[in-house]
């Protein structure tokens, strides 16, 4: 899955419906409400433990201001794309109805006061996340985004990997790949 762990510190493995993929330049990663809910119900009924977080998100260029409603905290992240690639369809899930997009980022947390005072806001939405912990560095995320201005709702499912070298819980790179591959097979069969 990952051949190089040195060029990123945060990654998302986005799982989306194969029927939403027609052009590699434009991808609809939004999940149908029924499929989204059914997958969550399946995981919960199999005794997978989850926790929930609620946020208000404001984006300006590569800056993401995160108002954590659940914990009453304010964070500011800079998220720079390193690269992305599509993973082979049936390598991870046989006869899959899903496609997999792997995105690598360099993510940095900076003080919230560095968010500019501007009218140029590129995106603003409420975010509700249901998160299943796989390991201390790997999580399965179900997100529901509701746009501030239109009320439009988007759903997405992804696995994130925190690849922070300062982590106390060091895993061998082969182990990380193995855990991710097993998780994809387990949750999306």
C-alpha cells in the first residue's frame, strides 16, 4: 500500500462507490445516505466501538480552522497535498463495489490566531464524525458535512493514518500496511 513513509505525516484512504468514478480528474466521494448508514450499523452491530466528534470547519486556502464543538477547543491546521494515487480495485477487496484513493499530506498545527481576518472563505461547514479506532494511529472515519450557506449534506468514509515520527507507538511500516489492508478487507467486504 505505502512504499514510502518518509514523505508524509498524515494520510487518508478514501473509500467510495465504484459507480461514482468515471473520470480520474473528477471524483464524487459522496456516499449515498442508505449505504453510509448501513455500513455504520453493520460495524456497530459487530461490537466495534466508536466515538463521536462535532466540529465547525472554516477553510481559507490551505488553512483549516477547526472549532471542536465536542471538546470546546480551537485548532488551526495547514494541510499540504504531497500526492495521491488510486489503489488496484480487487487487490484489497475481491469483487469490490468500492474504489480506493490514497492521499498523502504534510499536516502542521499552528496557533489559531494565524488564521487571517478575511472575507475570502473557501469552504464553511458543520462536520459530524463517527470514528472507529483501529490502532492508536489508524482510524476509520464516517463524516457528515453540512454546508453553512446551502445546507447541502455530504457523506464520506475514509481511513486515516497519523504518520507522526514523534509517536510513542512506533509500528513497523510493514505492520502498518498489513493492518490497513486487513482493515479494508474487514470493513468493506
